[in-house]
């Protein structure tokens, strides 16, 4: 039996909004008076976390009001830029189209808020490919909690054994394990293959085209 559904993370799995994310971080931190700015690599390491947790990772700040202020400043710059300029990863459109042609149900379970994610997908003309889209704003707890994946299972009418979840971080791997679905790592981000060793992975794909080749070769869709 092949997979009846394939669910995806977004950032560094299907798309890349690095420039907008970096711009948002630097603007917010500068406006808030921080003197030492994080490197591009340090900012990229926050991708996969919900935004205020990314801020805490960079600064060590845990005060709720300060985290909320950062989020507001960050989004004032990042949101319009990523909607306009986020790029799809190589092979994304071809993979989604091919899976859709085979009747596979598709979902996005992301750490990016759903309203922003929806606009990005619409602007890239792939929103219509998905049966379900969910962000951390729509669940009680973000990944690695399985709530988002479980909501996608319920919405698509699929059982965990029928679904493959694809993501680029160990947070995604943990979320897949916690939800009881198969997980495939996609190395479009900065997490190296060896970091996935502690987690159950049915495959580690170097890219989306390689993911598609594996799915077809193994007869999984």
C-alpha cells in the first residue's frame, strides 16, 4: 500500500523565505535597541520554531511583553516581503502537481501562522494544491506537539499509517513521531542528515526532486 496522504512543513521544505526572515529579525532587534546583531546563520537556525521562541533562542529574553513586541515589529517587515518574494524550493511545483494527479491528499503543517502561509501559497499559485493547511495559531501547542498533524489527519480522513510527513528539522521529525506517521527528512534547510539519526525516518531526501524519485521508485504513491 502506498501513501494516501503526504503532509509537508513549509519553510526549507517547500519554500524559502530567508531574506524576509533575516530582514524582519534585524529590523526588530535594531528597533528594540539590541547592539549585537545575530548572523544570518543564527537567524536561519530559528526557522522551524514559532517566532517568539526564535527570538528567545537568539536573545535569551523570556519576558512575554518583550517577546510580543518583537513579534509585532518583526512581522511589520517580514510579512509583506515574504508574501511577495518567498521562493519555492526546486521541484516543489512539479512534485505537488504529480502527487495531485495521483489523487494523493496534500497538507501543510507549518510553524508559520496560517494567514501568512495562505497568502504565500496563493501568491506562488500552489494554494489550490492542498486539501488542508494549518499553522501554530490554530492549535493549542506548536510542533513538536502532534496537534497540527493530527488535525490534518482528521481533516483529510486519513489514518496515521496512510500518511508521510516531510520536513527539514528535527522538530518536524519529533512531530511526525509523536503523531504516529512516517517521516521523511528533506535537506533543503540547514539541518544535516546526521542530526536525524535519533529519530525514525523512512527516508532522507537531498531535495524535492529526489523525494519524488524515491516515492515513484518505491511505488509509495
